[in-house]
C-alpha cells in the first residue's frame, strides 16, 4: 500500500490539489469572527469626487440664511425680545404654539446620504455622508459619553475600513458589548471627561481634559466625527472649545462675523461633524440663543435633530428637555464639504505636539506629568 506522502512526492501536482482542498475546507467551515468579517466586508467602496458638492452646499446655506430671518421674526412674535421668550410655554392661555426646539430647525440639507447609525430607539445617531469615511485612511472619531452598549460606535467600525474611535467617559469602564472583539484594536478608551479647562493633575478627580489637550496628546490635527453626550456640561464646554480654536465668544459673534466678511475669518473648528445631545435643564432662552449663535458663527450647521422621547416619557412633568442635534462644519477642508480632503491625509499631528506622542497616556487613562 502506497503511503500518501510518498504519492505526493511522486506526483507534486497531487500535493497542490490536496493543499487547496484542505485550505478551502478550513475557510468554509471556520466559525471564527475573523473569517466571517473578512469574507463579507460591510464598508462602501471608495467614494468618487462629487463635482456638484459646492453647488449643494451653496443651496443649503441660502436656505439656512432664510431660516435665520424666520427665527428673528418668530422671536419678535413671542417675545418680542429673547429675554421674554420661554423655553417651554406653560399650559395656559394664550397657549403659544412652540417649544425652544422650534426656533432651531435643522434645515441645512446634508449634501450626501443621510442615515441613522446605531440601534433604533435610544443610542442611535444621525450622520451625514458616512460613505465619505468608508475608506478614508486617516479617519478619526472621538466619542465623549459612551452608551451602555455602544451600538453607534460599533456600526461606525463595521461600516468603515480604517476609522479608529477614541472613547472618553469617567463614569464607564470602556466601550459597550456591541463593539466586537475583532474590532477592539481600532478602539481606544480613557476614563476621563471633556472639560472647559484642563484639570487632570494627580489630585484631580474626575480628570478633565480640553479637546485641544486630548488631540495634542494623541497627535491628532483633525477629527472627522465628534460625538458629545456629557449630561448638561455641553454648554460650558462647547463655548470654551469654540473660543479655544476660533477665538469666537458669545456676545461677540456678530462682530466676528463682520470681520470674517472683511477678509479675516476665524480659524475653522478641527472637526468635520458634531453629534451632540443637548440637555436644556435650567437654561434660559436668551442664553441658549447666544450659545447656538456661537456655533453658527463658527461654521456649524444643523442637518438633523431628534428629541429624546424616552426621557420625555419618564419625565412628563418637565417637558422635552433633551434633544440630539447633528451638525456639519461648513468651514475648512473637511471631507464632508470638500473633495480635496478625500485623498489628503488630515492627521499630520497637532501643531506644537511632540513628534512621537505617548499615546499610552490617553489609551490607558494615565495622565502625563503636569509641566
């Protein structure tokens, strides 16, 4: 009887056929997630340039500017000054037909496909043009405030080839269960919070970092998608963030806009999209209006909103005080408003950051030594 190895030695082509058969059987019958993921990628093919993109953005901006006039008229109708407008009018005569959210409709048309990412119900977020990130080689996502199952982050990882997600939450232990083991190498977590000022010394708890400091520590000059859910601190934090990167501040935004028209525009914010949950507990309308106008002056345009009806259902006495808004940044060369950013590397390192930053300080929530 001829032993199989001897047969293969005599007839090498049999060895090739046998090897191919074994390898094919192993691939087809393998139960591992790695083979399943590699055999059926869910990210979209590379997106070609969109020659009509500038025209779409111009149309969307004209529509948004018309809405600003409507907002001004609506404030005069129910105020007539912002200080006289209620966030949520009481259930009594004359029953004005509005809530605060009606003054800030997301009428800016997303110039790409618009879709909700993550689970339906609580946890999902609206994103504009995810296909623009599908194969972007230097895609960076920051997520502040992680949901219990991280369905939003999990789908972002599934739908893109190269995106890496930096998650920050001083109340959580990491990403949720929906981020699969096979994608964990593209996630980085630190138990820190997003603050209006740096406060992460040895005695500080919780440790708070500004966005600029986190980006410098991680060697990032640009964030493609920024998600913020920080339970009411967003007003203080975003105001400080906008001033830090652009120099704009509430109360001076109109003058800054005039300066921009004169040829000295403020610097663009360092992210392409902002997805943020707003918690308007104890907010006054004129304060909220000033904060919102600061975002507009910095180039942020809302393209979708969704009130949190889960919260409203369990807090019926307090009104619809929580809402998610998604903004696109219309300034700069980010991938959502410029085809130039499709092929260019945007992650060249933050200005003033070290050439080889110690990423362990953020990925493992170890604060670097205070200088």
